[in-house]
């Protein structure tokens, strides 16, 4: 776990992170002070259908490891993610061995090949505190973190040792020391081991305040909190979410709060000067019963600018969509029918605005993409965030 106390070399990435304390400051675009951008997206959950897709793609690309290639699945977001100075993913499940076995709900165990893809699309770091963090106990936590290390991804929220748990993750982003915190509300049917209460960060205002103070003492100038909370499949934040958001805004100096867990997009809101992204939906997932909402997500894009000794945050959002192919129709002779013109043939994560610029979209495809954009936009703004400056990163093409 990198920190000011353990000077580990960061792997060079598209987003431009380097050694803590190694970079000089850079002026913002308007000369008002240092500035940097953060991209953050929703839950990464690898369900069986996505593993099957990675198998099919590996056969076509000849890439991947142990017959799995997740690259084509996630390639659509690379142009956005790779441009951020710091890109944050949320790794919800436990990572298994390259050849399996793999498991889905309730105790996830997913292919480690996904970590390499996450790195390749431009992510720098992942939050790992979720309700599935200890689905496979300490061994699962350790293997997950070892896999992220091997891929060159930073991480926080779950830990291999107590020392790691007490060591803040601080990254140099264009000369600014940025700390990431990660906490989760609980762990389903599992409980933290009595001899390892530090294994995963559990939501508690006092613990979060202590973690922030520890990061500030270690030199952090900006602190970003990734938090697992709320109600699954509810686009509106719950009353406990709203109340906790206000406590975080009023009783800490955290600069940005990024929420996960609902598996559907939830609004952004500025609370007492602090931007709260209640829920970024799914980055990539394939639930047993897709609802339309569970395939929609958002990349939060945040520009931090230093002015007068404080950090101002300008938020933007980029809608995403996991395209799901329909079940194949079977012909009279028992073979799968050829896909209809314009029909989705593969699972793909797409940037909705970018996809809408294609000239070859069918009317059906265009309508689905426009629905995803408009519904995400409506959710993003339904707590009045437009008045505080929230806008799309890319306007929906006409």
C-alpha cells in the first residue's frame, strides 16, 4: 500500500500519477492555481454472462489469459477514462484464480483477468470496500489485493495487514497529494474476523473522520471518499444516505464523496459546499433480471482547481450503458437464428454520447441510447444540482 512512509514506485499510467511528492505543481488552465481531473465510475461486477463474453472475445482476438479477454467488453470507455489525471474504479467482488472456478451471487469470485483490463482502459486505483469484500474471507481479500498489485492498480478499503489499514493511500496527481478512502456499510451474511477487525473499512462517521485526519497528517491536500451505501435498485438516495451525506459535509473536510452499491444511477448534490455523488450505478454488470436501469451507469468527471488556498470542484457526468444481446431465437431445425439487422450481438460497455455519434445506428439502437442518456440526466439533476453547475461532460448529440 503506497504512502508517504513507503515510497513504492507507481507504475506509469495514462492518467499521469507518479510518486508521492515527486512532481512539481502545474498551473490550472486559467492560471488560478493547480488543477487536476478525476474520473470515477460505478460498480464492477463480473457475472457469468460476462465471463462467457470474455471467452468468445478471446477466441476472436487471440488475446487474454487462460482463454478470457475482457478488453472488447470495456473498450468503449477508454477514451474518457484514459484522459483523466486520476481514474478511480470500484472493485466490488472478490477476485479468484485465472482458470477458475468462478462464482456469482451471493459469494462472488471473478476472473483476475478483469484487473488487467481495468488498468488498460486507464484506471489508476480502485476502492475495494463493499458488501462482498469478505465473501471468501481473508484469503479472498489477499488474493484480490495481490491481483490488483500485479496489474499496477492502487487500492484501498480492504487490507492484508493492520499496518496497511493504518497507512493512507496518497497519490501524486500533477503535483497534488490526493488521498483516497474507501468504506462500506456491511458485509451481507459475513462478519469481520475478531482477530482482523481492520480487514475492511466499515461505515462509521468517527472512523471516517479518523481516516481523513490520518491522511491529512501524512500530507494529503485533497481527500476523496468512496463509500458503499444506500438501497439496491433505488434511484433516489435513502434517508440514511441523505443524513450521512450531511454529516460528512459538515463534520469532515473531505473534498468529494463518491457512492456505490445501488446498482442504478443516483443523483449528485452539493451539500454545504461538498459534492456528493450518491450512486454511480453499475460500470459493468449483468444481473439475472436486467431492469434497464441496472445496465445504465455514469462516469463522474470532477475538475479540482485550487483557489485562495481551497479546492473548488466542478462536476460533470458521462452516461454509460452495458448493451445486452437478446436471447437467440431457435429455428425449426434447432439452430440459433441469425441476428436481426441492428440487433445487439455482444455485451459491450459504451459511452452513450460517443455511441450516439455513429451514423450506422438503427432507430431502435438510437432510441435506447437516447433513453439511457435522458434518464441518467434526469436522475443526476433531480436534487437540484444544475443550479450548482452540474452538467454533462459531453452534450447528447442531436
